[in-house]
C-alpha cells in the first residue's frame, strides 16, 4: 500500500482483554452489519480468561496476516479479522496492512467464548499501534463491529452494553468496578466439541422465534433488576433473574427456525443441581449458559470451592475452570 518516503515503516503495540459472561444476554440484532443488538445486555469480565494481541502495522506487507496461539488462522477467522482491520484502517486513516499475533490463555475448543476478548484486544492494540487516541466509548463501539460481546470486554468489571440506535450510541460502560462484589464464575465444561452453530449465525435466526419479541420487550426490566441486585449485593434476587434470562434466551433458541438446542443431558443435570444447592443447602450459586452446553455457575467467592467440588463429584464428564471479576481492555508494556 502507500508509497513515498517512510518515516516509520512499522507501528506496533500489544493489548490484553478479558472474556466476559453475560447475566442479561445479547441474542439477535436489529442491524446485522452494524451489530446493533435487539436489546441491551449486562456482563462481568472474567479475570482468568484473556487474549493478548500484538498488532504490527507494516508497510512492507502485501496483505493482513494472523496467527492464533502461534499457528496461522483458518480461512473463516482470517476473513473476519481482515474485515475488522478494514474498518479500523478507515477509522485511523491507516494505509498499511497488519501482522496480528493473538494468544488466548484459556484452552481453545472448550466452547468458552474467545471472540469477545479477541476483538476487544485486537481493537485496542490496533489503535495503540496506530497512535490513535479514542475514548473508551468509541473503543467499545469499534470492538462491537468485530463481535457484539467484545463491546463489553472494553470497560472494567460490571458492564452494561447500551443497545443504542446507531454505531455511535451502541457501546458498553462500567456501572461497578471489579472489587465492588466478589463474584466467581465456576465454568462446568461438559463438552469440548466445537459449536455446531456459532453465535453470529444464531443471531440471524433469533427473529424467527415467536418468543423473541417477548424476551426483548422484557429485557429492560431484567437489566434494571440485575443492576440493582449487583449494586445491593442481593444474591437471591440476582440469581433468580440471571437464571430466568438464560432460560428465556434458550427458549428463543429452541423455538427458532431451524431450532437450536445447545443443552446436553449433563447441562440440564447441572442446572437442576445448582438450583438444589441454592434452595436446599443455602449455597449462593446460580447458572447461565451461552451458545453452547457448558454451564457458567456464578457464585460468591466464599462458595466457589464448594461449587467446584460439587460439580466435579456430579459426573466424571465434567471439568471445571474458575474466574473472578476482570479488568478492562488495555495496552501492555512492550515485551
Ligand atoms: C450467547 O458476541 O459471540 O454469548 O457478534 O456474532 O460475535 P457476534 O456474537 P457474540 O454473541 C454472544 C451471544 C451469547 C450471549 C452474550 O454473551 O450476551
């Protein structure tokens, strides 16, 4: 690309972003190309799960390059990242291709989402490497264009993604810092199989469910209630709405055309056990599931050991990962 004298042939930066788990889910878009969601959503960042990405804008390159965990990325992933780099190039006035090296600290192929942390880290690293300053809002909105949930991995701690009605008004912001409430996500991995239908394809089918309008119309009430229960550290109220919202999203998935059934028998077994542990044993834990069979068991930090032990005792087929509340996306010092 570009010609003429080169003052600086290469511009490099490294950024890290954490994954997040939604308490009120994003499912379905009002505008697919801008990734404007059908409803606002709420999440917390996950401190233990992160992506670290190096972006090198390099005028000597003839195309964008991407490695993930040291290996060249597959065609679909490469295409999606190149499209996002095109968006960033336009915004930053950048005329070079990029070499992108991305590493996840969590095992791939566990069904644990990586697009949120990946597109947040990519956006922050690309902006820093271009020496382009952005507000947190605009960074979040830009990350959203790569993957909707990436908008929520930009701010720190407990976050709301405001659905908005345009690119500029659809961004995430923090409403409580990580240290506000010591929640832990104990993730029960029940299957390492790759998702049959990923989120991007799933968002397209959401509108075909007769239940989606009801889910969307009632989302604001659940967001207000979840935010209030987090601010008051009221676990029982939090638990009942988080489980209801997960069930609502899966009801939409199951009634879409074609139907999406993400639950495995073990997922249902865990959901029932979690309710039993809360209601009969007084353990502060509730469940939520994304577009896959793994069960996120959200609990108070003081109950995380008990939850993890009980999950492992339920079945040999269950593996467990654990994470507290995470920071926002940020630039890392050069290695
Ligand atoms: C079920 O953000 O992964 O995890 O924008 O197509 O990348 P794309 O979708 P994505 O969707 C997340 C869906 C969810 C619920 C949630 O995290 O809110």
